[in-house]
């Protein structure tokens, strides 16, 4: 072999190929060989997993898999990537794919979805795309697991979402809702873009709860920067100024700068940020650098501001759409709120406990979330091989329990594409599987606050306006989150105050 090597080098030198050129030729041949070896390895790993899992499905192209197809179809009005796959595989309870550079299992059958959600922290852990962690911060709640997640959840429930604290905030929350809806009533003939308005309501409420921040320049600046941040969460993490992700990273820098300036300007320091940093002081290992605690505190605020407003805003805007399309629903909703007012003294506020009694309003919230849930799925990773009927979810795979498949299953929800809050008004309806706020150990800790906000919004919507005209022709898409193409333009008709009886 050595002789052949020498002979080959002599032959190359004969043709004038020097040592540097030989090294360049070797490097040039190495790169294609490495690429070929990587592709072969990729194909073998997926073939091996395919044999072991028994799951139907395909992995698509090397590396990118079916990600581009998934994104394109989920941006379409029907959001039909999963629906098409489920039909193709004869209603299989789960199928395999390759999304976001990872071999993936998508679960669509209700019992499989329930199982994945229930086994959080044991067989599955949260595993959102890297763009989430990079944009919300490495210590954001979505990407935390284990003891860090338990500590964060306990803190949120005991310091932010405590019912007694939220009850005290109800008047402030109501004032923020009324402030926006009164502006609609001031100019009855103008076109109102409901998506813009509800985002402002929800963000202002979240900023008040989390930061004790009142509406103004600071809240407007942060809200404006959250739009590109959210857009970048499911984009390819290519950090160039003109890319979606690049614009999102710039928005994160601005959000952190605004937060820092606000935190430094406070006169009262006993708040969420300082309480959380104090908790970290007690919980983190001795000697942890102060900068780490500060970073974790900022990541907490960033992720809470995201999680606390976007879902609620989407539910508000879609509820206006669905109620406006259904006169029967509007009439029943108004009847419920008129009955509520009859039980209260003139000028008396709507309370936290009142919101719990509004059965039909809560049915509207549930049905709206069923149809347009901002979390059509959650991202998990399997910690072990998990047997599901005749299939195996292999260890280390990305796992997506697809809530939308359950919510639109006609055997569970008859006529699933019809908005029908009446379906929850009997005992059977209360038992329908519902994942509008997630489930299991990661059930949204702000669920009750969101319902209270939405009840207040619905109350003042139907008490201030007789009806509203839906303008334009909005198209719904589902990626990265449900949205309306035209931002739901409407024109409102004010209610005529009831005549006082003559004396």
C-alpha cells in the first residue's frame, strides 16, 4: 500500500501537480464524501427507526424533512397538513414525519394525545424549536424542564396568579377593557380593526398584572416590538438583518432594553421581577453569579408577557367574528349579561365570582378556543421508547400531540366546523375533551385570569353595542398561530340606552 501511495504521488508530480495542489484536491474530495456519508447515515437512521416504530408516514427530504410542506399548508386557510396525512394513513392514531430538523411523531387520536400530555416530565419533556429559546431567552417557561420548571410554575401560581390578588385587580382589568370599547362607541361610523384593538387590551392587562405597568409610552413600545418577536418564533434561525428571525432578534434586544429601563425607573421595588430574583437567590447553588439571576428574571418577564396576552387577544378577536356571524348566539349572550345586571346594584362592578357564573359566556370562550386555539399543538421530546397500540414512539424524537385533530374530530364534536357554544350546555358537553389551555402538568397557570378577562370583554361588548357589521372577507390561517388576513374590520352599532319609566 505504501508503494502504491508513492507511485501515485510520483505520477501526479509528473503532470505538474504539486504538494499544495494535492492537499487541495484531497480537501475537495473530502467534503463531498463527508456530505455523502452524512446523507447515508441520515437515511439509515430513519430506516432503522421506521422498522422499529411501525409508524406510518414519510420523512421527506434529507435534513429539512417535510418542514417546508408543513409550514406552507398550515399557512393555508384550512391548515390541512395533518388532516391530509391522517386521511392518507386511514385514520392512524399517530404518524411519523421530519419537522424542524428532527424525526417527529404527530399524534391525532384523543387517547394518545391525552397520554402524551399526562406523561409530562416522565416519558416526555417540553422541547420547543431553538428559535423559541433564543428569542424568549434560555430560561423561558416553554423550554424549562425538571426542577427549574417546577420552581417557575410554583412561583407564577403563588406570586402572580393568586386568586386573591387577581380579584383585587378586576376593577383595573375592567377599566382597560372599557377604555378601548368606549373608543369604538365614540365614532360609530369608523372602521375598527378588531385584531389591533384586542391585542392592545390583552397586552395592557398582562403588563399591568406582571409589571404593574399602566398604559403609556413604555407599554406601547414593548407591544409594538412583540409583533416581530412572535413572527420569528417558528422561522429558520438565520440571524441576518433582513430575515424574519433577524428582525425578531432585533426586537428582543429592544424589549430587553425597554424592560431594563423600566425596572431601573421604578420607585417601588417589591414586584414580580425582584421577588423572582429573590427566589433564585435562595434556590440556585451558592456562588451563582448575579448576572445569571438577572438574566433569568428578564427571561421570566419576557415569556410571561408573551404567554399572557397573545392567546387572550386571539380569543377576543375570533369571538367577535363568530358572535357577529351568529345572531342566535349574540341574543343568548346578551340575555345572560342582562340577567347578571339585574342581580347587581346600579354601578356595581363585575366581580371575579360573577365571571364564574356566566355559563354561556364561558361556553363561547371554550368554543372559540376549540376552533382557533393558538396552541394547535405543543412540542415534546420522548425520554424513552413509548408503546402506543401497535406503534412505538422512539426515544429522542420530537412529539406533537395535535390538539386540533381532537377538537375537529366529528365523532367527538358533531359538525365540528360550526361555531356552536350550545354544545357545552348539558352534562355531556362538560365532559368533551378540550385542550384550549394545554393540559397535564403544563396546564396554563393563567387560565382563570384569561377567562375572567374574556368574560369582561364579552360583557361590555354586548352591553355597549347592539350589533356589528363584519367588513371585508377575512381568511383564517394557522401558522405560526391562528390569525385573520384582514385583522377583522368591523363597524359597530351602539345600543340605545333603555328608557327610564316616566313618573
